[in-house]
C-alpha cells in the first residue's frame, strides 16, 4: 500500500481505514491502520492479547511525500480473534448522554459467545435504549487461521469426476502482450480445464502473478527496486507502459496447462524469450512486513503449497527463460 492510493481520492476527501494483508497460512498478517479506533487481538480464552492503535492519519490527510506506508506484522495463533470497528460503536450514547466507550466494548471480550459482533450489537442496543447512535456502526471479526469463504467452502465430491483430462498451450506474441489483459486471459485458459469452481480463483491468482513477473522482469527488464519508495510505484507502472509499447516484435511468452481431474493435479509451465533468473536461493521473503517489493517468488510458492495441502490441485514447473 502506498501513496498512489491517495492520488485517486477526490480533493478534500478523507478515508479512515484498516488494511490487512493475510498470508496463505491465515496466521501472518500485515496491518495498516489510519484514522480508526483501536483494534484488538483477543485470544481463544477471551483475554485481550494486543491492542492495535491506529498509528497513521486517515488517507487524504497528508500529502503524498508525507504519507507513511509502514506496516505492523501480526503473528496470530490458532483461535486468536481480530476485531475492528468504527467509532459509531464506542460513541453510542445512553439516555444520559454517556458514551459506551472502549471500556464497554472490552468488558464483553471474556463473555461466552459465538459471534463477538452479535454480542457488541446487542450491548449497543441495550445501552442506547432511550439514547441513540450518532454515527455509522461497522464491525469486522476474524478468527485465525483466517480463510476466505471460497477457500472454506467444500466443492461437490464428484465435481472432478465429471471433467475430462485436458492439455492446452497459449502463445502470446508481442502484439498480444501489448494489447491482451493477461489476467483475464489466464482466467479464460484455466476456466476450460478446471471450470467455475472453488479452486479457480486461487489458481488464477498464482498464474497471473507468475505471468506478470515474466512479462515485467523477463521481457520488459524492469527492476523491482524501483518500488522502494512511495513515489516509485507510479514511476514503475509508467515505465512499464512505456516499455510495453516499445516491446520488440520477437518477444513472446508461452503458457502450458495440463490437468488430470481424477488425481486433482494441475501442471503448468511458463516460458518466454526474455532474460531469466534463478528462483532458487533468491532473496524473496514474506517475513519483511515493510518490504514494498521482492516478495513475489516466496508469495507464489506459498500459495502453491497452500493449494496442494488444502485443495489438492496444483503443481508447478516454471522455467524462467
């Protein structure tokens, strides 16, 4: 997250936000908070484990060169709960005009409940009887390990039994690379063998990341460290567009997919005629929460391993040149 986001806010508009980047294991979180009430990490026994004070100004409050993009790395344990809310919750008033406040919310953590949101909502309703809520109330509750609804959903047991083995190869020449939406094309390619099911989005995410890396670093020869500061993101994508428009006619990228539905195994390879790089022993790592670049390989491998362990679909072969 960087100052580029602020550039697209209408003049004078402020946006308070909590932004979360959740790793594939559902336990490692990078968090940025700006202009929001304190959030909480609550353990499985209802004890307040960590308070998360919003350390930044709301988006739009600072100029781009003053923007602070540093993140807080959270390492959750199974059963830990993340809880965030807008100030309409703590500023709810009773008939005497007194606010519920943070103390009123924290007193609920140790109660027995299935949903903390439901407990807080009921508390606000009873507290404000005869009073009122002067602002909107929004709440977010997530229990570790954090999974998306799609990842947690079970597909039909015989879904893959009804699909046929398939192989296909897609060739992107220079003309296609300049004009085609790579992410959209990858989705179209994968939708054929896999179909529209719970595995499709994860597979598209992995392959789209690899295809974009091959294009940007292999064919366009862009350096990730251009994004080492806030302004660098905009410079990076302006340079990307310029190099793409001037891409030589000999350039190509080829994507191959082989799917075995019975075994629930997807093999894929990606090759191009640009410069390659050795992905073994690379410095790509996920544990540097302040990094603005250089985590692509580690992230892709993490997602592939997650798909193998949780879904059983994915194998990779990714030649780099």
